[in-house]
């Protein structure tokens, strides 16, 4: 039986979809003293997987609607963050390995900055890509179509060097009313080229303090970022509400000692939902 062709489907989702590739923690925080760290890569699928790890310097950005993407600046000299590129100083092993179903592999990381490196947060992005054997789609007499499902995770690996502290703040809030929903746009920013990895929480209350809606997400903040909170119009009659926004130095997947420290951002704003 000959193969007619192979269709490659790249899944750049956090969960790895069909391939069930997972990485923990979701950020590789290196020890500030030793420069060492570990990650665990797990194959949660039912087929063996060939895993390849690669490094590239990049950071998340958003457009005006809060759509997230990763920017890989080229050349680095034109990036405002280029001097914090950890890629040349980071070693990781193994770089390639095979995982059977339900198997996991520990990946060890080690960074060594050059003498005289200025204090700051150095980072890069580690792409973990797993490829299982092709799966048959259909058979047409002697011709077989196959699909190759690639699971991919992309995480930040960072090292705090010296005494550093992030300085995030809420730059502004916009509210738009649509026929079926209310859209709240939060604009966050950091100063001094120090990123923040924290938890964003938001709550909306009526004037009497009654909680109307709330949400939470883990937000990596490099420079500036826009987050969108979408609320159903049916649960928000016209009127004035209190919007509470918190950005906190908390991540359940990271030890407190490995977080980039910053003072919590806590804002309470009055917003008007039109009729």
C-alpha cells in the first residue's frame, strides 16, 4: 500500500489538543542564585511521541482587541527588550527525546550570565513540540491518507539577576456597549523593562456592593498588554457600577520565591453602562 500524502496540522494551543502534550510549570523560573531549573514534559495521549525543544527570544503582545500573539523580534537590536535575551546563556537537556503514552520526562535548565551583566530579568521562550506517528484518515483502494498531529507548547524561561522589581500599573479602562454584550478593555503596562507574571482579577458590583460578575486569568506583562472582559448585556441593566481590578504577584504553578516581585495593583473605578 502506498501513501498518497501527509497533511500536517500544527496545533499551537496551550493544551496540545489531540496530541495531549503538557509542560509544567507554565513558566520556567530559574533559581536566582544558581541559575538552575527543571520542567516536566508529559505525553497524555495514547501514542508514542517524538519531542523536540528549541529556544527563541520573544514576548507576548496584544492588538487593540486583546488578541494575543508572540513577537519574535528580528533583528534583536531593534527590540526594546533585546538586551535581556537569555538564549545565548541557557543550556537545556535533553533537547530531543521519545515519550511513550502516559510517560513524562524531566528537562533540566541551566543559565550562566557573563560577568558584568546588568541587573534585570533575562528571558527566552522554549518551544516544546511533540509529534506522534501519522494517523490514517481514510483508505481509497490502495491509497491511504494520513494526518500528522503536532502538539506544541510555548513557555517563557526567565532568570532574575540582582535586585529587581517589576512596576506594573493600570494605564486605562475603556467600556463599549454592544447590542448583546458589554466589553471592558483593560490596558496594563510595566516600567523599566522588567516583566511581571501575575494574576489579573476583576469584579463588577452594583452601587450597593452586590457582586454582578467576576473573572480571573494569569497574565504575563511585558511592556504593555490589553485584556478584554466580555459580559452578557442581559445581566447588566443601565446604570453606574464599581469596577474592581487587581493585578497580583501570584501564580499557582510557581513558587513565591521564584516570582518577579512587584507591588499589587489595586484599582476601583466607577463605570457607566448606557441604556
